[in-house]
């Protein structure tokens, strides 16, 4: 009976279930298999060989040259279109200016025709009549003493403001009586004296009655015209 017991004991020691073999040390690190790295293999496509990079560079250069040529053509086309548009704009501008000028002169001609119809040009007889109306009336009777060379001045022209010019005028009238006419210089002095009196008279137009003002002014006009054939402005 000893052999069966001994054999059973040996089986218990050697069995992996009960004995678990030799236990591993408590401080040992676990061991993992070292990974194996395999370099990727570039795919190979049909139709491409060892000159693939060279063909791509040449193709890119050709495409770049084509783009440059296309851009140059587009620039030339746009420049040509811009020139055409500018010429068209210039033509339209000139045409508009011509239309404006034609319209202006047409409207002016129509206006002149309307004015001529509305205000017809006076005849020769009418012009003569208007010229006669512009001539000052003769001096009133008794206004001038031809022999003495004195003047019967209207009331307003007898004021002291006119004294110097009255004296100058009467002196020239005496010379005219003596010599029959006045020289150029004397006529200019006479005209200047009458014009000075008219200026002084106008300064007081708001201070005197209108009727007396017109009487005095018409007197000066008649005196100047009858003596020198000049007229007051």
C-alpha cells in the first residue's frame, strides 16, 4: 500500500494545478514582447514609373506658362474694351455738347424773333421824332439877358450853394455876347459849371418840392444846350 500513497504525493507536487510550479519573485517586472515596426511601402499605380516627379514638374511649368499667356490675353482684351468704351464716351460727350449748342442758338433765335415782333425796330421818321423829343426845350422868355449876360435864375438855383457856379456861367455868357461864340476851353468850363449845379441840385432832391426841382433841372438842361449844344447826362 506504500507505493500508491507515494505516487499520489509525487503527483500533487508536480501538478500545475496544485503546485503552480515555481512561484515568480514578488519584485520582478512583467515581461512584454518587443513590437516589430515595418516601414510603409509607397503604393505603386499603373502608368507611373520612376519619372513621375519629373513629369509633374514639367506639367506644372507648362500650366504656369499657359496661365501667364491667358492673363496677358485677358489684360489686352480688357484694355481694348476700356479704350473702346472711352472713345464711345468721348463721342457721346461731343454729341451732347453739339446738341446743347444747337438748342441754345435755336432758343436765342426764337427769342430774338419774338422780341423783334413784340418791339419792332422804329422807322426813320420815328427815330427823328425821338431825337427831337430828346432835345431840351428852349429857355423860358426873359430867362437870359443877351446884352448884359445875366440870367434870371429859378428860385432853387439862387441859393448860396450855387453862387460860384452862377458867377462862372454868367462870365462865360458875357464872353459869348462879346465874341459871338465860346472857344473850346470856355465851352468846357461852361459845361462843367452847369453840371456842378445839377449835382448840387440832386443832393437836395428829398428836401425840395418835386415841381421846383424839375423846374430848376430843366432850366439847367435848356441853358447848357442853348449855349454849347451839349446835354446833361
